C-alpha cells in the first residue's frame, strides 16, 4: 500500500524512470504488477478515486483507527500509515500542495467535502483535554487555504476520548482509555455537544464537584477552615450521587 501511495503522489511532480527508483521498489513493481506501466496505472486509479467523495466517506467509516464524526474522520499523525490507501492519498494530496504543516498533530479528513484540515494540539500527550491552538484547511478542488487561530481565545475547542484518535500501538493509549472510563462513570459525556470548549468543560467539572489531576479525576470533597478545597482521588461518583 505504501508503494502505491508513493507512485500516486509522484504525479504532482512527474514520474521518474523505473531505472532510477530504489532497487527494492523496482523489485516490488515487477513482483506485484509485472511492469512499471501497470504499476503506474494502478496508482493513477487510486489517485483519481480520491475525487470520489463517496468512496472517501466509505473509507472513513471503515478506517481501523481515528475518531469518526458525522462530518469527518479525525486521526493523530501516527495513525496515518494505518489508514486505507485512498485516505492516505487523500491526505497526501493536501500535503503535496502545502507541504508539512509544522506543529500539526491531528488531521481532519472531511467526509462530505473534498478538504483536509491540519490541527495543532501542542499538549496532546500531557493535557487530558488539550486545546486547539490553530488549524489549516485545504480544499482539494479549489486549493484554497484557510487558517484559523485560537491562541487568544478564552475558550478554545478541546479534545475528549483521546484514545480514539491514535492507533492501538500508541504508547499512551491505555492511559487515555482509563481517563475516558472514569469520565464515563461520572456521566461527563451525557451531553457531548455541551462540552466542546474549555469553558463549557470547566463549568461541567465544577458542577459535578470534580477536577482533573493529570489523567485522573479528583473529587473536590470539602472546604477546609482556611477556605481551601480538599481534593480526593475517586474513580467514580459515590452512591448518593449516582
């Protein structure tokens, strides 16, 4: 699959002769396609299929990793190699036009409009609910580029269920999953559309009497004589709050 991606993306700059390709790639071409012409034809069909947004949508639904929403598939950069070839080329078309987007670690593959967004969450691993700092959107028909900045926002969009964005072999996936399970037990995801920003999320945590310490929920259990809140680690709401 990676070989096809290489061949398809070469159309943006013109294809090299077979003789100048790496030796292992030449052997793959002969073993899997017989001739370089057939390999190029196969790559072209895959590249042109990117223009079929229905096929893109189907591939998003069948992707082995990434967070699927009604409008897009969101995936961490480390998950791109795990995607079906059509989605890898879909993203590759945008990258071939704008180059590598520095700082972007989440890619948004739009399902119904031919466009790709690159999102930057600088604290993805460290922050249990990282905030979006900026994003770059590339339309794959008009090749118009739009930039959005959230650095000065008082309530930027944030992520939940981080394990959904990463592949199964991501080092911190287990840690992300445990936090999500805790938050589910607390009923914090009962209304997903109401927790999409930092302000909304913090308001909900305050209402439930909890806060986050790293990737764990801490229950704010009481107020001391000094007026400081005392916190207690808790995996879920106590019985009377259930």
